[in-house]
C-alpha cells in the first residue's frame, strides 16, 4: 500500500465532503406538488408506515410489498429525523450515495496502490448521473449498491490480509507443516462482507447473485494465494481448507442476516401475512414453526409478484432491457413539469431524468473488452474482480427478458464501471518504469478525460436535479432519439 496513509485519508474525506454537498444540493426540489415521484410513491409511504408501526408493514390492502424491509427502513430513518417531506425521505439515500464515493476512493486506492487514482475514482463516481439521481430519490437501489460495494471492499482487504498471512508463514518457515498449507484463522473482513451481502439481500433479492459471485471469487483468490506461497496443490488445498469457511462467511452469514432483517415482522402481531398459516390451509412445511411458515408464504407471494411482472405486449413507456444499460441508451424520466417560472421566462421546464454520464457510460463496452483481455491474457486479478462485480449485477437480468425492467436496475453497475475506467486510466498514466515524457503525456490525457467527465456532468446537471430550464435547453439535453 502507499506510504501516504494520512494524505490518503485527507484526500478521501475531502472528496467525500464534495460528494455530500453535491448529493444534498437542493435535495427537495423535484416533487409532484410536494408528493413523491415515480417509484417513490411505493417506498416512501411504506417507509412511513414502518416508522409508525415500529419497523414493519401491516396494510394487507396495499399488498404491493415487493421487496424485503431494509431499504424501506433506511428511508424511514430519514423520515424519523426530518419528517414526511422530500428531505426526510431522501436524506439517507443521499448520504448513502456519498458513502459510496468514500468506498470507491479507498477501493481504487487499494487496487491501484495510488492515492491519485483513488481520488480520480471518487470524482468519477460523483459525476456519474445514475449514482447521482438514485442518491436523490427515495428508492431502494442506492442502498443495495452501497452494501454491495462495501462487501466488495471487505473482500479486497481480506485478500490482502490472506496474502500477508501467507507471507508470514513463508518467512517463519512453516509452509511445509502441512501439505495443504496453513490454516488462515478467522477472517473478520470476509465475515464483514457476509454481513453486507445479507443486508444487500435485505434490500432486494437479486443480491443473491453477488453472494454466488463473491463467494467464488474469494475461494479463487485463496487458491491463488496458496499457489503464490508455494503450496504443492493449491486448488485442492483451497477446496479443503477455504471452501467451508467461505460458505460460512459468504452464504450462511448472509442468510442469517437476511432472516434477521425480518425481526420486526416476527415480533409483530399485525404485519402483513404474519399469521398466514391461520388464514390459508395450503401453507406447507408443517414441520417448521408457524411464524417461519408464514414468512415463507409471504416470500412466495412476493416471488409470484416478480414472476408475473411481465409486459411483453404493453411495455412501460420508459422500460428498457439490459442490452441498453451499459451505454445508457434508454434513460428514465422521473419527473417533468412544463409552464414553470424560474429560467427567465414564464414557460420553463423542470425535469429529472436518470441518465448515465455519457463520457463514462459510453465507454463501458470498450472498457469491458479491455478488462476481459487483461484478465485472460495478462492474468490481472484487478480487472477480473471488476468484471465479477459488474457481471453479477448485469448478466442475471438476461434470464427473464419478458420481465418489466428499468434503467435504475443498473445502479449497482456504476461503481464497478468507475473502477474499470480507473484501472485503464492507471495504464494510460504509466508506471515509474516509464520515462518522464511518457508519464507527462499520460497525466495530460488522464487530466483531459477527467475534465471531460466533469464538464459532461455539469451540462447534465439541470436535468439530473429538476432545475428550471428553457424548452430549448431541455431539447438540447436530449442527445439521442431513444432519450425522448
């Protein structure tokens, strides 16, 4: 790691402070006459109901309980602090988005061993339109993205600690004590990753794909660490020594945490479907306690909702399929009002549109291609890790293309896109082995690119935040026909 530990933290905190200001700026502006916009209309009142009830929903007439409770409980924290108003139902999302900036700075610094590249990663995530807009609405995806990024960060620290322990074993001459290599002891950072993955699943179920992806990634890293240390059969050693602890930390712990997120539901008497076994004769699993059987019945209802959320013939006007997400070809319009004052004219437009900053998202396919090449031909573990994080949030959506899908499902992809871009920028920048002129040229190219991203974000700022603009300006913001 770089030796500038204090400077690294000062840079991290300074960039995070900028992120807090940017995410909180005029946070309560875009509303539907003071009421929630788009899918806020589902989660904001559900969170308010949770706040009044003590952490659970109990309105069976509403029945649109499509996701676990963690994300709505986090929205409820803001409503408890600031009340039932736009600031109240958005404040925790905004702070979560700012925390993601802190995490991505530290992750990029650890992956590149460069404080400057870590700072660039933070700047890029601040300027990402998807992360920015999702941090400023009372929806669930930013919370899941935060927990998933935190889990990834924990696994990176765990990887470094495993290699440090292996190195110490080699130095002490204890590698030959066992043909399978040393036992690595309890790994707190991997345990922390399990906690974060459990909370991610407690926001939305698709966190389970990250459990599978990150669990496999962790075991592969363990095998490679054993091979680097000189263990004779590293893959078999990892299978025997590391797989069971990985299953505990990255499968069992998330499962326990997930069920723990339903604690308020279990403790209640009036939560939705809390006593389903008393009302429905077809609830199976009679060997389980009644509360657990009722929860399973509840979960199956939610699964049925998602299974039948299909629109093959009458798609939503802003629906998009996953092949359009990497380059942000079909954004989403969350809020639109015309005939408003405030732009120097009587007829202004206010709009909030979910758009990935083109200077970043339009490079996603070239960056992905470069990452695949580096990971396969040069065995660069950093690109492989980024591809795993990106793929776990992207590829599963191709399993059911008839399902109703929206661009905001790509929210967890944003930080991994940023990390991939930063790894490429690190190669453009060059290493200490390159000569002075090469380094200066690389620095100029990196600076110009970061400036382009910032300028692109500033241009999009009015339509990311619902600021009043002229109709001509609104049309100028819609670069592609698919944006309309």
